[in-house]
C-alpha cells in the first residue's frame, strides 16, 4: 500500500511571529503554514484576537516540542480601562456594569501586591478550557455558566507602568495558565470600580529574543519577494523550544541505540534526572528523553528526519 501523499514540505523549526491584532491564533497559524508550504504546524499557546505579540509557531518535527512552550513563563504588557466590566473581561465583549472611578495611583500601587507571587485564579468562562469535551467559551456564548475551580498560578512580576485615568498600564510576568483578562477583572473588583482589558501584547515567551520576531505583514512581503529557501532562514532551531532542559551529549554507540528507540545506561556525574535534550556524537539535536534515577536514558520525544 502506498503512503498518503503529503500536502507540504518537510520543513522543521520555530517561527517567531509578531501576531497582528484582530486575527485568531489558529487563523494566523494556518496562514503561516501556507506561506512556508509546511506539511505540519502548531502554535504554542493561543493569543486572543485582541492581543498582539510573540506567538512561536512550530513547523514539522518541531511540533513535538510545542508543549514545552505552552508550559513556559510569559510576559505581557496590558492596558486596562477602569470603570467598566465586560462579559469577556476585554474590549471585545459587551459592557455589563459601569461604575464611577475614584482611584488614585497610590490605591493601585497598594493593591497590586496581593496579586504577586503564588495565587489562585478562577479561569474566565471565555477560555478554551474544556468541560465535558467542549470549550468553556461555547457555553459562555450560549449563556450557560459553568462552575470553575480556582487554579494555582504564579505572578513573578506585576509592574506598574502608568495611570492616565481611566486607563492603567501594567507589565505582567507570569506562569503558564494565567489569564490576563481575569487578572485585570479581579484587580478592578479589588479597586471597587471594575475594569477590562483594552490592549494586550505578549512581549516574551520563555527566553526567545524579541528581536527575532517578524510581523505577519513582513512575512507576507518576504514570501512575495524571496524564494522559500531564503524564507527558511528565518526559522529558529527546533531545540530552542526545549532550551530550558539540561543537555546530554551521547556517544556514537548511544546515538545509534536511541535512534532505534532503545534505552541506554550512561555515566551521570552531574546527577541530571528528569527530562533532558539529547544530542548525537556529531552534535545533532535528537529530541527529548527522560533520565531515570538508575541513570538510564529513556527516549521520549525524538525527531524523525529520515522521511
């Protein structure tokens, strides 16, 4: 039986998109995939249509490591309008409550502290979290409220930028699973006036350099004026998605063994355990493996570039 015909190129790497406002993450993902003519693509954590900024897009075998970026820490710049709550906690929703704003900069600074560190957050109904197999936002659009449990998150930094009433701008450095819209809504309630997001920009994902981001408009222009091989030069290496993991270099014999999916024992002088990134004897990235307590390397997510 013949293999199914592929619909694109075997191109592998991470493209650092500066997502435009007004497009969903999935829409822009499909557009980027078509521009690169890639046979496989996946994003690494959705941004709302209102939001702009860093959206790493994994192509080809790099999609195997997208979860690591989903789980990574992120940084945002957010502007909130005080005095109005919306049903989505952002400017795309309907205003459900209006209150007078009698808030000073000192009030804001005094109340930010309770949102720093390890806190519990109840996810918004307008999220992609699943309930009985359906995203919460589908229930929300149908007017159905689902009880949600508070989830632990970490706000590493919550920095005051400026306050020009009724608009407040903050910088947020946070763990995975943080909903900035919910953070702003909760802050608005503490301040007693309500609030919703009017501008949201993701400025960092993991340790990716902001200067490597390319806007969708610039990508389109490059695609129209350059051959694909030149476009490919804007892809970052696959192992950048797992750069936070410890690195292990294998011998030639170990490289061959893990290539067949076999477990291998190795000397572990630095006592490295858990997930690691593996490199061959000629420094080629092989994928991610788990190192057990008995110093055995167990292949986990290995790349396949032989097809």
